[in-house]
C-alpha cells in the first residue's frame, strides 16, 4: 500500500479554501521562513509564494555578536559573498520592491567586477551601517590614491550603483563615528536622484557631543547636497533609545537647567549641531522627528534625575512617561537654534514661520499609528526592542 506523503495531506487541506484567500494570506505574510516553506510545498505554491519572498531582499555578510557589538566573521567571510557568475533571472529581479544592504567589505560584494545589480522595480533601499558608519568597511581609512579595484571609492558599491529608489533609509548604530564617516562615500549621486523620502535612524548616544569644552561634533549625517535629491519631499528622523541607561554622556553638566541653557545658547551652537542637519534642506521639505524624547536616555544620570524631578516625578518612572515632556524640550532647542540661524543669515520671518510649520514631532506610537507602512521601514523586532527600552525606569 502506497503511503501518503505529508505534502499530499497539506494540499488536500488547502483545497478547502478558495485560491483567492490562499493568495491573499501568502501575500500578507512577512516571515521569510514561512514563505520559503510555502515555496517547497508544490510548483503552484512556489509560483504564489516566490514573489512575496523576493519582495524584500536582504544582502548580509556573515557576522557574530560579542560584548553588545557586531563584528564581521573572518572565518566565514566568503559565505554569502556576491559572485559575478550568479545571475538573477529577470522575473525574480522584477519582484524585488525593497532591498536591504548591510555594511560589508569591498571584497565581499566583489566591487572590482564591472557587472552591477539591476532591480528595475525597486522602491525602497535600506542601508544598515552597523560597524563604521560607511557601507564599505574601511572607507574611512583607505587611501584615495590606492588604485586597486576594491579601493576605487568613486565607483561606489556595485550592489546599488544602478538603483534609483524613491525611499532611502539609512540606519547606523555606531556611537563613536565622527562627522567624516558617512554613507555617501559608497554611494554615487545617481542613487539619490529619485529619492522622495529620506529616513534616517540614529541611536540616541550619537546626537550630542562627547565633550563639553572641546569642539568635537556628534555623529552628524553627511549626505550629498540636497540639490542632488531634486525629488525629495520629506525627511523622517527616527531616534532609538540608548541601549544602556548606565551610559554616562561626556558632557560635563551636573544639572538640567545648565544643560538646556547651554543647548539654546547662541554662542555654543556646536552643542546642538547634531540636531540641526535636516534644516540644510529646502523649506518645501517636511521634517518629521520621531521618538526624540528618547534622547533623554543618552544624558548623564544626574541630568536625567534633575529633569525627572523638575516635572514632579520624584519616584523612578519608565522612560516613556517622561519622554513626551522631554520631546517638547528637544523641540524648543531646535526652534531656538533655527531662529538664530535664520536671523543670522538674513532670511525673512515668513520663511522661519514656514520652517516651523513643516517641522513635526511625534512619539513612536503616534508615528506607528499614522504611518501604516512602518513595517516596510523598520523591522518589527527592532521596534519591540525600542519599546522595551522605553519601559526601563529612570
């Protein structure tokens, strides 16, 4: 007697449902393991599940975690490396709507090869810059006079040179990068030409300077000129809370009143420089700051405690309960600095008013409620980590 295969049982069970319902369920599935399992059921299921499986493509080198940091594995550096002989069929390339590229070495992506990745239907490009603030590891230290194939920085990265996304996301988790390290060294200007929405995800620790008396700047994003993004309509800046509340910020303030006063002081503009980079964009561009209240997690314990007490919270409370109020403080710092900058450049009051109108502050929950497509921008597990961090007590 012939034994029934498990696949036969699954197929018989699924025949109870109309094809339209099965198709809709699979299209709404984001879990890649589930989609891969669907592709292995049958040829018809492969045809249904393959497009959503390729819809969100991620190119990631092999890494390992140690002491809260992420490192590239030298033992498995060739695992997953791009091979010029691996050609994506046209049908698959046309299915890719979102591409995530993590920082990697030029050798991993075979940047010396002439062939470049082409994704004609791409809408969203996400650059995850975990280790050095650059897409190509070593960009900061490699000599521009080095003419080896993998060191030709002017070519950018062959994985993204030909891409023209409408949404560009840049996420960095490096807390110590300087304003000289940035994604733009590995990007050609063509990548920016069709960008309508720029999303920058920053760790709270990277915003303010690491020392009070020296003019050492924070990790200010350094992108190509906004003139290279003629289609840009909006900037969304998302702040992620500090990973550890025991983190002590380098600014030598002991009380909150002094800290906020220095942040608004016209003579100490470098202290707030990390907050002002989006305002180099033209006035027509809407700027949305998300979860800026989480910046309180990057301040020294004495300043955090003084602020908590100033709003009549004498006992330890979750970060989320005071983040809303602190968001107002961040807004006041930006508004003060913006008025100084506009008045100093001789621009009109009407332009300053328009700037204020185009600036929006939202909590993380408010943004998620308004932006229904947020899972396309930030992984759900990352959001959960941020929400858990906001529940820690100060």
